């Protein structure tokens, strides 16, 4: 469970930057807040050191669907 996660975010003037490491708990919190979306690139030892979109990580997408289906049903 101790994988350090990194993600890509947009910075000033269309520059992207790598953010991290963040814990899995923090990653889930960022997903819940909508700061990490299905198209966001993520990297950790669990992705074998490769950048992959969040929508290719089943547990992350499950969390996204759970947290954002509640918001849309309210």
C-alpha cells in the first residue's frame, strides 16, 4: 500500500509539471475532489514506472465513479 504516486498537472502558461510523491490516501482524496480526472497521467511502482492515464487503473476509476456518481445524483 505504500506506493508513492506522481501525477501530471497543468501549470502556468500551459506548462505541465510532475507532482508527488503523494500517498494512496492523498491520491484518493484528489480523485474525490476532482483534481485528478480519468485523463490525468499517473506513475508509481504499481504502474511499473510508466505514465498511464488514470482511466486504465481499475481501483482509481472505481473510486472516481463512486465519488462522482453521488455528486451527479444530488
